C-alpha cells in the first residue's frame, strides 16, 4: 500500500516526542480482535468487509509517541487495538487543548475523514499502543459497498456530534470547579479504577487542558476536594472517594462530558 507507506514515512519524519519510528506490520487479524465496540469488528460478518480488513496495517507506538501530526494530510483512519491515546488541538499562543482521551475500539482522526485534507488534531500514545490503520480510499470503497457499515458509521458520527455539543455546553455553563469534577467523573466512567485510583494517570496540566482551565486552578480545586474528602491523591494518581457527592455537584446541568 503505497499511500499508507508514504503516510507513515511522513509521520516518522515528523515525530517529535520520540526518536524511534513507528513499527508497522500487517500480521494482526481482525477476526481474532476482542474489541467488540470496534465498527470494523461489528461488521466482519459482511464478506467484503472481511476482504477489506486484509488491507489494513498495524502500528506499534511507544508511550509518548505522536502518530498524528496536526496539519498533516488525512490519508486514512486509525482504530485503537490496544492502549490509550490523547487527542488534542493547538489553541491560542500554542496552548494545548485536549479534545478527548480514547481507548481500545475507538477511532482516531475521523473528524477530517471525507471533509478535510489535513488533520485538525494531533494524537499521542499515553501508553504503549497498537493501532489499526485503514487508508481513506479503502474505507470509502467499503462504505459505498456496504449499507450496514455506512449506517453504523453514520450513527457513530451522530453520537460524536452530540458529545461535542455537550462539551461546549459544559465549558460555557459550568464553573471551573464543576468542569474539573466533570472531568474526574468522565475519566472514572471511561477508564474505571485500579487499586483505588483512576485507571488513567494524568498530569495536573492534562486535567487542565481537558477541562479548559489552568494547571494552578486544577491544583487548587484538587486540594479543596481532598480536604472535603471527596478525592484522594498520590503523586499523579487521583482516587474518587465519594462518586455520588461529586455527581450531585453537577446534577443540575443534566449532562456530563462525553464518555
């Protein structure tokens, strides 16, 4: 696949977060994948989709490695096979705004698919990750040939739009404290707990970049929540002590950040 190879060469030449290149293989079969939420996996019973998946390639990214460069050409989409990814945009004065955190079975780069020539976001592996890459041409052909796959993709985009609108509301109507609490609950819903702490260790800056506030504000709010015995902290790790009380603080808004 020349298109894919050229894309990965471009990415490897521009990766700034790691000196090593992205590993590429095509040995992992979609048939043995355990990610039941993946749109490709859900449509594997369609013969042409099964044929289409043979054209995919698998990427191995190390922790901290950037695999989508903001402003790079959109030549395909990435599906997370394993690991966690941070999706972000660069805002005013070069400040990073985290759009979302993604895990196994989720799609990365879909907002530029079919409508834009260049990625409006960047993506970095927060831990060692494996990604399935499908070229734009092969995806478009599969969507045209399979109404069920196209319908599922349409529902996915509708759900993504709803999440985006909810986040805009949260930023405009919630206080800073409420946004930080909502971020904690979002991480808890999506990634769960591990040994009493959220199963996604983030820096205070990353919490701030997602909640749309400053690192100083996050530190101040975390300190207050600890004194109120609503959360616990150990280094980067944050644990939620009382989920119900945190939910009550933002219940009047009747929505939470995307999950």
